[in-house]
């Protein structure tokens, strides 16, 4: 009887030991997972392409779902919500944060946490106070910049719509990236003898009225890389089409949403480039030794439906060289 009791006790101890080891291994496995937080103020087609390109590249680099967890948060256009999301990411102590566009990057950098940040598609990271030096980034951050080629944009306009003399500048004053791009546009237009009329907004509800205010005053509209305007681009495009006004946007997604034309980078590609930076950090390169990059590979994108609607005839040369959207 005593032997049976001893045997039972030994079996119980073995079971407890096995269970303990199993739980420890499971905990170790969870601890070994890398958590990448992705934050953005608002969603739109461009940001979706950036995010999907970013995630796809991480998977392509070999980070399976068993090894790397994506914690994605969208503030739905609410700055208070964005700040709460950033605080949540800090509290959860994720391994690294990818911030899509300027508002999200500014918000997380302002948290002054120890978590490294890779920003995606920030047109002026130094002006936005996100880093102080592109080659030697500080503030525990680095990333990709999508500086808009303003000069080339207006040269494209000269080629496609040479009759334009006055531009409408439609933008959100609350985004430093928009203001920076508009200031560059003004400098170009002033230096080249063009006139311009500004229409500014502070939120998406003002976009329709601001666009309508330009009708009858301008020959074309220029929109910088502005998340608020981009989200309302179908409204802008419809008003402009009815008035036969070409809209020059700053992303291919704007053109897909009805703008006339752009010279832009690939949003998917900039997401992939940012993922490569995360990969370098995970493999041991300190974040301040990964230079921030200005993406400089551009393509001309034209909306054929909009072109037809506003009466712009595209040359054969343009049709052969540009990416033409027909949907």
C-alpha cells in the first residue's frame, strides 16, 4: 500500500514538472515574439497601400506570424484618440513602432519613450521635429520621407495643361507636411510668374466648401500630400470635374480617386523600404545608425476618365510614358 502511495506521489510530481516545463516553454515562445505596432491618424488608400506594403515585406523577409505580431491601430481622424493609442503602445512596451505619415510620427515621438520608431512617408521629418538629421537620426527614430517634387509637378502641369495661369492651393493648415509642400509650391509659382489662390481647411468637413470657393477663380488645383484632403478627394474631384478644372494631387491614390494627374512615389514601395529598416533594427543595427531616406523614384500617373471629363487630350508620348488609370 505504501509503495502504491509512493508511486502515486512520484507520478503526480512528474506530471506537475512536465506541466511546469510546458508552461515555461510556452511563455518563452511568447516572449520571443516580436511585436511591431503600426499607428496612423486616419485611413485612406495611400496609407492602406503603405501599411500593406510594410507588412508584406516583413513577411517576405521571413518574419512569420509565429515570430512577429502586428499591432495595428487607427485613430479614425481623432487626435485625442491618436494620443491615447500612442500611450497604449508605450504601456504595452511593443518592440518597435511604425508611424504612418506626419501626425502619427509626431504623436509617438512626443511620448519620448524608449521604443524605437520607424516613420513611413513623412515629407519633412526635420521640419516636423521628428528627427534633427537625416543621415544621423536622433530621437530614437528613423524612416522614409516622401518629399513631393514640386518643381516637377508644375512642369507636368505646363506640359499637360499649358493654359493654366492661376492655381488653387488646397490644403490643411494643421499638417506640417502640407504647409511645407505648399510653401515650396508658392516659391516656385512666385519665381515663375504664376498666380495662386489659397483655400485652407482644418478638418474634412470643410473640404467641399473650400474646393467650391476656388471655382471660377483658378485654372487648376494643386493638393499636397495631405491626409485630410486625400480622404475627401472624391468630393474635390467631382467639383473640379464639373467645373472642368484639372486637379494635380500628390499621390497615385489621389489620382485613382479622381484627381487628374500626379508625379508620385509608390506608396507600397515606401512601405516596403520602411520594413527593411525595421529588419535592420531587429537584426541588431541601432536605430540611430539607420539613416532616414528620401524616396526619389517617381512615376507620372494620369486618370484617363478625368482627362476626358475635363477635356484634356493626352499626347501619344504622354500615353506611352505615363501610367494611365482607366477605372
